[in-house]
C-alpha cells in the first residue's frame, strides 16, 4: 500500500503515471517507425505500372497480326 501525505486543503494527491518515461519513449519510437513503414508501403509501386506499357495494350496483338504495328495514318 502506498500512502501519500499532502497539506490540509491541498486537494487530492498527484496520480502516478500509468507508464514510465522510458516506456513512453519506446511507444513513440515504435509508433514513428510504424508510420514510416506505412508511408513507404503507400509510396511503393502499386503494381499497376505495367498497364502503361506497350506490351499490355490489348490492341497490340491485333495490330501485329494485321501488320499495322507502326503509326499508320489513313486519309479518306
């Protein structure tokens, strides 16, 4: 049992902190590390970059088979 003595009329004694300063620092560093990892994962490649590639064009196979691979302009 812990007893804290205060002056009369001084109000309730101070509460003990739930966590120590070292635990608080560890928690903050853990939180900071996790947020950095999350931002790195968000900034990382989403895997959608291949959609902008020429080989991902769904009309390219048709153009190859028809012999229309280059930029052909037609006038009517």
